[in-house]
C-alpha cells in the first residue's frame, strides 16, 4: 500500500504511461493525488520490481462492506511479471483483514473472470437529458453487440472454423 508522496508520484507516472499507451487522456496530477489521498474510502497498492514501481491498483471501498477496483495500470515492459495478479491478490488480503466481504473488479472481461466468483449484474439508473434521448438506444445497441460477440450463433461459429481451416490450407 502506497502512502508517501514519492510512491504516489511514481505510481502516477506509471498511470500516465499506461494512459498514453492506451490512447486515453490521463487525469491531471492534482486530481490523481487528491483521489489517492481520500484514505477513508480509497487505497493505492503498488507492485515493485527491482525497486521500481511497475504497476498500481486503486480500490474504492465502503468500510465493512465492499471493495471495488477502480484503476489498475502497469508498465508494458513489466507485463511478463504479472503484476496485476499480484496487486489484486494483495488487495484481497488487505480487504479480508479489514472485514470487507465483497470485491468487485468492475468488469466481466477475461482477466476479471479468471479470478472466479459469480458474475453479478449491476443496475444503474439515469435520467437521459440528451436532445433525442440518445443514451438509452446507444446503450441497448452496445449490449446487443456485446451479447452477439460473447454468444455467436452456432452456424456462424461453424462458418468461422471452416474459413479458418480453408485459409490454413
């Protein structure tokens, strides 16, 4: 768990590097520093290799209840070390010691699913104030695409295998 400014600054550099690599905008240093300073409901965990921070995980939590992974980043050159696995493991150890009983990874992609446990749906409600109520139809379309990719029809899967086999010949 990181607490001092040099650790936080170095973790921010890893975050900035990761954001650039992913083509995402990085939060300004002040915003990041403020977020990790909220220690009553957040913790910053760091993974080091040869004295250098190579990955970080920020979790948000409600004391005595649930913890949620909110930001996990790592340096590309350290991925072979699997620092994200270590960070999640250490965060789980800390959460158990703190009496937290649930851990939400905030996603259901392959990395998150391999940790086990049930997938629980998360419901959110919002008031769509866009001019033509565009959020709801766009979300519904994205969900249909997600389901279609996750569970393609059998004939489509068979066709893909035949095409792959034909291409290999």
